[in-house]
């Protein structure tokens, strides 16, 4: 008999919880508190306080050779200011992959430059420096800089990109937004995101790393109204400084990074093991074994993305096409120059972001693997 006072709806089985595609986790309040107390004691809240300086020093220590680090309010600003600090000709073109997040192209435009979308290598999902070099030979006077993008955290061949810069004289700025774990080489300036959705996040933030101390100083100047050793603006600039409070979260995140990295890697291995017999699902090379990032993007049979995403949605499993149909498809960039993009088009139709988080459990992983098996079998 129904319980007294209960409606029929109260007695129905609980709805199955959906599996979120992302579940970010920043440091807990207790981990941040010691740094907040340092802020209280110093009464220094912004303008390159002791915590921001400590964060930049610790980030710089992660590189194989001495690197200067400039923190910013977000990685998009870091790319914009990184380009502006190169003193490129206004309105010139910047080569970037069509297979990237829209922030890359927005940063180019905000820097007063024009995106030129180029196709990616089908194996690496990233720009091929030799293919770009061929394009440069044909259009040298139209190209001011190149932005290789670390596809979902994978690292491109930085030796090859260094050789490209040496051979062509064209500046290279690496968009390493998702590559906190993999980036340890600052010979080329590189920008990392510290957004809450990244493996190491502080809410909103980013940083540029470079071995060129003079270049880092120019970027720093652009983050603070063009000030340098005086209260007079020396160059047109903006305000893109990181606050002490954001740095407190970043320092706490760095304290916990070794353990967090192990947890991310363990979850990635569990996901890979769950799909070990599924020959139609391909992870990025090295993901979860050599390097880690906050998303899991897999390659599926060509043209199957929409169908598989719909099937997983029916199973209450969220997915994401993180880069949509390619950056070039966004209306904001409709008038931008582009090369033929067959590989980008194929990737847009055959890759999918699966749920992934630091604390995803075995039950969720089993659900994802089963739903994916079912969806692919039905195809």
C-alpha cells in the first residue's frame, strides 16, 4: 500500500543520473586558506604582489631551461598580448589551424591581425610545420606569424617549429592552452590556460612562457597599461594582470598537482582499459600514459560523430564537440582567409569528447563504454 502522505510520483524509481562531460575541481578552501592569510597579512591584492610573483616563479621552474613567465587574466589575453609584443604589421595575416577553439582566432583579431586558416595533419590533428613552410614560400609577404595549437593538450614537434622559425624568420607563438602537463620547452613563446576546466586551474587565468626575457618584459608591460618603471603609459596597452586571490588558488593547485596528475592518469587508464576491445575507438597517442589533459577526445569511424553523440545522449551520457565543425565555421570568422580544409572537416565529423574528470568512478566508466559499444554496433 502507498505510504501515508506519499504521492505515486514519490514511489517511482529514482531517475538515473546523467554522466557529465566535464566536472571541474579546483583546490578546496582549506588548501587555499594559508595563501589567503598571506594576502591578509601583506594587504597586497593586485599589481604583481608576492603570490603572483611566487606563482610565476614556480611555473617557470617547470621548464627544462630558464624561462620567464607572465601571468594574465586568461589565456586569450596572453595570446593577444603575445602577438602585440612581436610588433607585427597591423592587419597582417597569422597562420593558425582551422582545428582549434575559437579563442585562438579571437586573440588574433584582438591583436589587430587577420586569421588565415590552414588544414591540420590527419595523424597529429595539428599544423605540419613543413606544410606551413611551403605556404610561406608562396606567400611570404602576406604572413606575419604562425600559431601552432596543441590539439587537446598533445605537444607538437617543437624542434621542427624552432627550425621553421630559424629558416623562415617568421615568429611562432604556441597555443598550448590545454597543454599544462606536456609543455616544458619555452624556446618558442607558449601560452597555457589556467581556466577552471583545465587539469590545473585557478578559475580564470593563463600565462605566457618564454626564454626571451626582453620579450616577456614587453608582454608584462602590455598587461599593465603600458607602465614600466613609471606611472606614465609608454605604449598603448590594457589591464590584464592576475590578482593575488587568483594566484592563491593557483599556488594551492600547484601544491596538489603531483597527486592530482596521478588521479587524472589513473582515471584515463581505467577509461582506456574499459574500451580495450573496442577497435573503432582511438585515443590520442600517449593520452593517459605519457601525458594528460582535462578532456578525452577520441576518434570514431568517419562521419559517425552525430549518430554516436545522439545515442549516448539517449543513455544520459553527455558528450561535447569541443571544437565544433572547426573554428573557420563560426560566423565571427566567415570572411577570413582559408586554405582547403579536408582533414579538419573529417575530424569534425569523426571525433567526440567523452566524459572525463579527475574523480570519475568505475560505474560511470562502465556506462560510457557500454553505451559507446552499443552505439557503434548499431551503426
